[in-house]
C-alpha cells in the first residue's frame, strides 16, 4: 500500500479551511494523507489551536526577526523569511503545500527551492481566476454587487506562482451574491463553499501528482 501523501498547511487566521482538511483527511473525500505540520505567520492564529487539537505539529514563523536582521530593506527581509519558510517546509518532505487562508504573498525565494524538489503549492482564493486578485476580494465583490456591477463571484483552488493569484486553477466554483442581505452573509456563503472546495482541490492536486 502506498505511503500517505505528506501535506504541509500554511495559515494566517482562524483556520476553518484547515479544519475542513483535518476533518476530511483519510476519509473517502481526501484519502491517504498525512498533515505533517501547520505553519502560521501569525502567532495568535486560531488555526494553530485547531492543529494542536488534531495532534498536528505547529510552527509559528514570524517576519519580525527577519526585519530585525534586514532593517534597511523589506525586500531582503521578505526574501530571507521566504527562504527560511521553504527550509521549514522541505524539512517535512511534503508532496504538497496547501495555503489555507495564508495571507502572505510568497516570492521566488520560497517557490524556487520547492520547485527544485518538485513540491507543489496550491492556494485557496476567494475569487474566480482572473476576476479579482489580492486581498479583500469578498469585500470588493460585495461593493460591485451593491453598485449593480456584478451578480456573482466565486472561489478557486489554484497552483501558486510568483504572480499573485494568477496560477493555473485546479478547480473553481461560482458563488451567487443574489440573496445575500449584507457582506457577512456573502462571507458566510463563500466560507461554506471554500470548506468544500479546499478538500476537492487538495484531492485533485494529489491525484495529479500521482499521474
Ligand atoms: C478565507 O476566506 C480565505 O479565502 C481567505 O482568508 C480566509 C481564511 O479563513 N484568504 P480561515 O483562516 O481558513 O478560516
């Protein structure tokens, strides 16, 4: 029997998408996986608590020591941070990294060492490919809906490249805005859809690795 697929999950916040992966792991929805470590760029991310409750090792990887080491250059601090993050990830010998609400923009200093080891990186983004990129997409979609400029938005799981949120999509799902009374209602509708799609997208990425 093949060894379980090793996954590292990157988070920044509440970790509800991480929780979806934890709940689905080693069920028919996401078979034969081993979540080896959860890494957060924020010390107080509740997702770290969720990981610990599931007996998954955790690491807090903060930017401050790298800024202290490179006080004159934020790009140098980010490159050093990303190189250290890549080393943390590669120490787990994962097949796949899942960015589950990870709010940092990763640079080639992170992506290149992983590519050299054929480690794939996928990301959950709360918009359709090429529609809205960057942070605040749910809020922007809601604002455009209120102006009558759009009726729907969506979410996607995509491969991560240096260009933010522009990597090839693995799976996407439209989300109708119609019927949401306010922004929180849309956020809730999107998060519910995310919790399904992140499991489906991770499964598809793993299946693609095995081809
Ligand atoms: C999700 O909406 C994700 O799309 C966005 O941040 C949120 C993460 O939520 N990038 P959680 O930390 O998984 O609960």
